[in-house]
């Protein structure tokens, strides 16, 4: 994807980058760099598996084919916010699945009070 300027995912990452003390590790399999709008915001850009391995909370904003190939075991100990339903659907099929409620998962992001109330 050459053009990400109008991507809602970029807007979400921009908003998250404004949260103090939040380290963002981003991955986009269809490009080798961050979009210009996200440069200089302290965001680390890497491959999906490295990003998942380094984080506590995984936020899936796009449902690219490559993300569907991620082994569910890599996600089992992570807080998961799956905006596309790609991984939570797979987790729901397992008898021991832990699907986080939207508010529970978002609480860990330390969102401002007004954003928490909306969740």
C-alpha cells in the first residue's frame, strides 16, 4: 500500500502517540517505513512478530493477510484489541480462549477519562 495518508489506522496511531509514557511499536507488512505523518513521534517500526514479542498490548488495526498467519500462541499472554475481528474470532474458537472486553483492554492504555467513559 503506497498511500496510507487517509488510513484510519494512521489516525489511531497518531492519537495513541500523544499518550505520555506509551511506547508504540508499529508494523505494516505492505511497506518498509512509517508514513510521514508518524515520523518523529518515537514510534518503533518493525515486523509483526517482533512487534508482538516486544509488547504487552496488541492493537490490530488492519486485517492484512500476513497478520492472519500469526500463530495464536504468540498472542496468548497479550492484551488484545482486535478492531478487525481477525484474531479474536480465532481465539473464540478455542475452549480456553480469553477474550478481553473492550473496556478492560482499553483501561490498560491509560486513556483520558473522557475516552474511558466512551469505551
